């Protein structure tokens, strides 16, 4: 069985698919449990362990893609990090994402006095 989650934050969004045959509930619990924020993340996910690991992975995956990696490259990079090894075996994939482009007129600028 596969589960999909849409995650959105400040104009950035990502849809992740998790294969529950590869990332079993036990493995997902181990993945989430690796992080010091595990309990808070699981609480924010209403006890859904798969949603919790999607939350844990989303920021890292978006950062990889902002830095020019492909979807598959981002998953591979994530799987090299402690706590996310099961992602490399097809357990998680990026279905879609949206990273808005930024140009010079998208920024508010304020000069800061140098001390």
C-alpha cells in the first residue's frame, strides 16, 4: 500500500509518496524516533507515523531541490542522512513539488548600519 502526503509551508510545497510495504510501521517508528522532536512531530501528525516521517523529510528534500538536485537525487541525498536510510530503497518518492522562483523585485531590502 502507498500513502501520499501534501506538505506546504510559506509557498513551498511537496507531495511525498511512502510505500508502506518497504517502510513498515516499525521502520517508520524507528525513522521518526531517531529525531529529538519525534514525539512532537507524531503529535502534530495526529499519531500518523507516516505523516510524521513525511514532515521530518520535507524540509530536507525541498532544500536539496532548491540547491539543484532532481527528485531522485534529493531522495538519494536524504537517504545518506542518519535516520532516513530506508528512503533509498523505493520507500519514499517525490510525486510533485513547487518552489517559487525569486527575482530581485521579490525582496524587501533595508540597509543596516555598520557598527
